């Protein structure tokens, strides 16, 4: 999935080396199956990468993330981005969808 979205090796490497790569891949594949454009999928992929980074998931892959932590990370993220209200809304939607995907993956194990 990621190699279909990113041509540059540095962008592809960032996506593939970040935590939750399989979960993010499944989420994007589901979005693609709904007919979302390549541009939208790239934006979602970048947004998911921001979520993973702001929640510091590389250092705590199995930890449960509280709602307070999510809100704090969203606030920190929004300080560094424009159109804060819009991005915060999109960020929270993407996080909820990723959470649903993660729960579905865990229930299969």
C-alpha cells in the first residue's frame, strides 16, 4: 500500500519504519476500497504518521492510550499546524478509525 502512495524513498522509509505499520496499512487499504483518491490516501497516511509520532508509540507499542493523552497530543499537534480546528477534527477522526482497526486486529489474535 505505502509503495503505491509514496515514490520518494525517504517518504516511503518513514512510513515503513514507523510503529503500527500493519495497522496503518490495513486502515489505508480499507479507505482505498471505499474509493478514496490517491491524494486523500497520502494525506491520511501522513496524518496517521503524525498521530503515531505525537502519541510516542515507538516507545510504547503495547501501552493503552488514554483519552487525556490523545487530547494532549492533539493540542500539541495543533500548535504546529495551520487551520487548527479543521486539522484537530480530522486528526481525531483518523485516530478513532485507527483505534477501531487496532481493536479489530487484536480481537482476531
